[in-house]
């Protein structure tokens, strides 16, 4: 079983251009959690750091751009707000992919720590060049 001292984290680079949102999010969630490693331990953060580029170029199938809604609540009475996927992509392009991956991670302190290993970027550049992330092909992941 892995523990915090024996975990070896890598930096991976994923290009989300022309990828379907749910499919790319499930593969990214698996990488962030560490389920692709033989040393996966459910109670330890064994996942890798994942840098996602071109997050604003993901695809949604069917009529989901207008039908899919994201809810948020301001904690005031009547403060629930709904926003379509198209409007959220216009306002915060990285948030669509982040919310999809966050929903696939555990809702615990460990899940919050694993979500911190996700670095989503709009456009083809990122600020993690010093870590030398290894480009990974999503089609190679089962």
C-alpha cells in the first residue's frame, strides 16, 4: 500500500481540443485520482498533476449547450441561479471542465486535495513549463 512518503507524482499534459466533455473529464479524473497506477491506494493521494490545455474547445453532444444547466446558490433566500453551459463557457471557459472533473472525484477532504492537482488552462499555453509535463494521449487510457 502506498503512503504519502512513497508516492511518486508526475506532471501530465492533456489537450482537450475537440474532445467530448464527459469522456475527457472521466479520463482526467482517473489520472488525478491515480487509478491508472498499480500503486493506487483509495485513502492516499496517489494521483498525478494534470495540466489541461484548450479547455475552452471541448465539445458537448446533442443540444446540451442549451439544455445543460449549472446551479449555484448565494445563501440568500431566492438566491439560486441557473446558467446554461453556453453561458458558463462564455463567462468562465475553464469552469465547464473543472465542474465535470470535480463531480467525478470523491466528496471528501481527499477529493478536495486531489482536485488541487488539476490545472485547467484556456488556450494552448500554460505556466507549468518548468515541471516538464509529459504529453499523454487520452485514447491510450482505458
